[in-house]
C-alpha cells in the first residue's frame, strides 16, 4: 500500500526557514520522481519543486528559485524541501506527490503525479 506522509510545516516569521519532509512507503524501488505542490486558500494548487528518481534532476517554480532546495535520500525513502527566506506569499498547504511516469525529468503539472500525501500547513506571518 502506497503512502506518502508530509511533515515539517509550521508557523514562521518572514525571512525564516522551514524544512519539509516527505516519507514514501509501499514502493519496491525508488524509481519515481517526487514533487512538492502547494495550495493557498482560494487559489489553485501550484507546482513548487520536483526531483528525479536519482536526484540528478531538479526543477523549481520561478518564485522559489534561490530560496528553496529539494533533496532526496533513497536509502530512507525521504524527500526534503528546505525553505529559506520565507515570504507571506509562501503560506499554503504543501503536498508531496510521487510521479512514476516522469521519473527522470520530473514534471511540473499535477496530472504528472500518481500518488499524493495529506499535506502540511506552512504559515508565514509577522
């Protein structure tokens, strides 16, 4: 049974940092990409970052480039999203997702991902 558990969200002041983690289980091999998406109240879910199955390829949405870093540890079946210099506009529920069809060049669309975690809330406010 596939399961994704996202954790690490919380409340932080502007300029602060948070580290999100996504733990994947139920896969026999780590032959999948993992993406992070977010959804703010009243807005559509948007792509944030993604990483290929071996960590060789990453991609980010423009608004987080230089501030967020995605990484993975296949031995632990985890993917982390280090978020620095957080802004109020980063406030959202963050979701991790597994994409098996786009394992080498990770996708940036929700329909390119097959399994989703439950989400973790990130609030950036003074």
